[in-house]
C-alpha cells in the first residue's frame, strides 16, 4: 500500500509540475510571441491574454487540488513511517504550504485584480492592447502582472522541489532485531 501511495503522489506531482511548465514556460511565451508578430490567430496582446488567462487560472485550481491530495498522501505515509527526501525536517509539507499560498494568492487576489484593471483599460481605450502605456492604470496592471508572474514562478520552483523530494522515499520504522 505504501508503494501505491508513493507512486500516486509522485504521479500527481509530476502532472502538476508538467502542467505549470507547459502553461507558464511554453504556452504563455508562445502566445505573446505570436501577438508581438501580430499574427492572424493572435493579432494582439488582448487576444493572447484572453487565451492564456483561463489556463493560468485553471493551473491555480489544479495546484490547490494537487497540494491537498499530495498533502493527504504525505500525511498517511508519515503516519506509516515512510517519508520522502527531506521528510525528517518536514520539507515537503513546508513546500506544499508555500505552493498553496502561491496558488491561492494568484487565484483569489491577483487574477481578479488583473482582470478588473484589464477590463477598465479595455473600456477606456477600446482594447487592452491599445492602452496608453503612461496611464497610471496601465502601470497598476504592470505591477500586478509582474507580482503575479513572480508568484507563479515561485510556485513552479517550489512544486519542482517537491517533485525532487518525492523522487525518493525511505522507511523510517524501526527494523526488527535479528538475534544470533
């Protein structure tokens, strides 16, 4: 049963980290690159943001679910005296808490705030991509976006370290003594 739980936890973490990498380091740069080239499919940054936004929002939901599942599995494994790399110091659990905070901050605070500012810029200029870069509202959007990006990348880094920790488990239960 311990092997099944360890494998399940590792698979969940791998899928979570893989999703974060694809969304944050592949899809987002690709879409905004297309927008910079003003392609037919992604003619501007408003379209790119509309395409990547739901994926980032969804990644926060997946992150919160993954943290809950992995945390539950780690708790059961810890009770069975089977801990992952760094488990003696509760490193995986601490990292899970940090990952949950990152996902929750983006989900509950930064994404709604970004969407609100983006909508105001759209209403004012007829499109987010048409906004005046000197507008204080645009500066607010930029600050929110940069902060959200840093939080996303921190969450990705923490999730990756969790994956590394989970790559090795060890049984810490006392071994029976063999008498000679």
